[in-house]
C-alpha cells in the first residue's frame, strides 16, 4: 500500500473509530510511514495496534490517549521513544519488538501499571535504572540486544514471572537478580555463561529454563531445587556430566541436552517420572541407565542424529521395553547390530529412525506396529531380500514383516 494511500486509510479508520466510540483500533500492516495527528481524537481508546508498519516517529497527539492500556508498535523503524509516550501511564502492555531503538528513556519508569514489556530485537546497549520502578511488571523480553550494562535496579522487579534475555552478550547472572524469586520462565540462551551461581536454586517457582547455546561446563547441584520445572533446555554447552540432583525434578516433561560432551547419564534418571521428551544427540553416551525403563511417560527419545558423529551403543537399550508410550525413537549411527523382538510391544510407536547402523535383519514384530508411519532403515547392510524390499519403500518392508509375524 502506497504511503499516501496508507495514510488516508488510517485517517478513515480513525474517523470511523471516533464516530463509533470503539475502544480498540487495529492499524497494523498497512504500510503506514506516518501516524495521523487525528489519532489523538480517540480519547476512549484502550488498545492500539500499529505493528508491521514503517513508522519512524510518533505524533504528539498520541499522548492524548491517556486511557490506553495496550500499545503494539512491533516491527517498525523507531530509533527513539519521544516523551509523548510518557503520558500513557495506564499502559499494561507495550510491544516495541523489532525496531531500531538504541536506548530507553528514563521515563519508561512512569509506566507504573505496565505488566508486559517487549523490547526484543532492537539495538539497546544499556537499560536505564528507572526500569526498577515497574513494580507491576510480570513479563520482560530483552532478547537480541547488545546490552553491555545491566542496572542493579532490574533486581527490584520482584513481580516478574517471565524474563527473556537471549543473545544479549550476558556472561554472568548478576547477584542483584537473586531477588527475582517469583520467576516462572527464564530464557538465557545464546549468551556467554560459563558458570551458574549456587543461589540460582532459590528460584523454586521456575517452570521453564532455557540455558542452551552457552559455555557451561557444569550445572550446580542446587538445580534439583526446581521442583516445579517442566522444561529444561541445556543443549549446545560444554557439559561433561549432569548432577544427580537433576533426577529430583519430578515434574520435568522435556529435557534437551543435545550437543554437549556427556559420556553418561545419571543412574537415577528413572526418577524423572513425568518426562515425555529426552534429547541426547550430539554427545558421547555409550549406554543408557537401566532405570530408563521407569520413564513410563516417555514419548520421544532422540539418542543420536548425525551420521558423521557415530556413537558406539551397539546394543538396543533393553530398558526401553518398559517405555510403552514411546512414539518416536531416533538411533542414527549407533552401531546397532539388531533390533529386539520386543520392539513390537511399543504399540504407540509412530517414528523409528535407525539409519546408518549395522542391521542385517529385522524382527517380524516390527511389522505389527500399526501406528508406525515413519521408518528409516537407510544405510544398513540389510540381507538381500530385505534390501530389495527397502528399495521399494518402508511399506513393503512393513508388509513383509507383518506377514512373517502372522506366519
């Protein structure tokens, strides 16, 4: 939509909103490069959506919308926030994601009612101390900003429930943040963290913790205090082992530990009774603990993915026989010589990838898995009859095995 056309369309929508007395106006994604001054006539407005436009500045009249509670300016081209926004003291939600902001003004602290603040993907180098005045803030998103200096006042935001600071150059968790004990979701991915403070264990309300793509060599034992945790992502670090206390996370449903330097898993892994997803690819683990059979809710197990990084597992883990809810198994390049006859007992299995192994034969029970939709047997030295069938596709193999099982 051309500039003039977009501007006229915005004026028309503003006039309609004024006549109808609406409290919500959506002007997003219309190619708007300038917001009409007439926006100030909508004194009753509570929600204004301006995302995905080409705005580089805001009109002074915007400050007249003193009843505004939601303002969405995501994905525009704003380089600064002018003082006109400082009058919008009733704001509950402010979305500034994907602009060109290089700094936040001190008046950001005037938004005392703010619950959610999204500043993802800007060019912020520091955060003003006045952010500590946002006592009602529950969600703060600062990811993908080159932040060089963190104010101690961020630790005053004790009402925070969600904090996202991925890819901000963070190399340590400031001690001033210890007071953020109400956090339920924390994203620290794509930073430069090498260690975690022991006091992190005091954040016992955490449900989701993302520490992926850092430089962590170990996890603190206090990690076991996160008894509410349901999701833990520690992939792409430098971890050589996991603390035994990780097995105390009885509510954990997802554990992603891809691409570390792990050689083994804790023997008490079966204590993760709620676990449904376990991702271990890209490590050097040669066996799974026997207790894995106690993971009654496990649905997805990714043991290895990269054929260029083989793992000498050799024997299909017997403990998996107890994981009757399994839906996906991935054992690429694990030097497996055979599949167990009991694999047919995993009746919920939908996807099985055992490519790049040493399989020559297949158990007939594999053909009885009615839910199996994806089967990958490529790059195995299958006996000639199976090799011919495999060239015809997975369904040919399954039909053959099914008939063998009946016979």
